[in-house]
């Protein structure tokens, strides 16, 4: 059974394409002010999952890693909503999070998608979905999604229902 406990979903992905499709399912459900944190080792599939989230959400452009820019802002043609994709790999703590305008991004009313969120954990809102991606084999990944706060728990319940029908 893919559900370990309430507020958590545990999935095995067998390919990059499947990881992207899981991201698309989550992306279709996102609403303004949702915060999604993508954590895991280098090569675990964070950017693949993020690209799926962006596609499912309706981004005009394909999401790519914002490693060198730190922040990519995407818009959705249907309603001009915004999705902020951040790469926090080179950041360390509250002060550096503030230097890229994280508070403004979190208050902008868009969806926020963070890679390497553990580097700025103290700056993150308590209400969020944390996605841990782990390498199992060359093409297999373990994705554990955990919600913190009622809004995130509701999002995970909708994701579970759209993915597994339960």
C-alpha cells in the first residue's frame, strides 16, 4: 500500500517519465500560496519532478533548474498566476534566503517550488508539502510526500485520490 500514515504518501517511480507524470498530477492540484519543497541527493529527480509540476500547473515554459539564477518565475496563460521555482543549493540560512527576496516570493500569492529547501529550512513556512526523493536504482526513485498544516494535508489527500483513487 502506498500510504504509510495520514499526511504521507510513499511512491516508487520506475522511470524519469513516471516521476515527471507524478509531478504533473501534483501540479494540476496546486493553488496560490502552496509551497512545495523538493529534497534529495544530486540526481534524485528533483528537477524532473519540478518540470512535471510546472507542466501540470500550466506553465507557458518548461521548468528547468534555476541553479545559476536561483529563482525562475513562470506564468500561466489561462489566468496569469505565478509559479516561483527556486534552487537553494548555494544558499545557507535565513540571511541568504532574505537576500534573494524569499519573503516577498512567499507573500506574492503564487505557487512556490523549492529545490534544496533544507539549506534554508528556518526561513520556510510551516505550511508546506515536503517531497523527499531517494535514488533506489539507476531508474527507480522513492518519493515520500509529507504535508505540514491543514492546507498541505488537504493537497496530499487530493493528490493521493487522483493518483491512486483512494
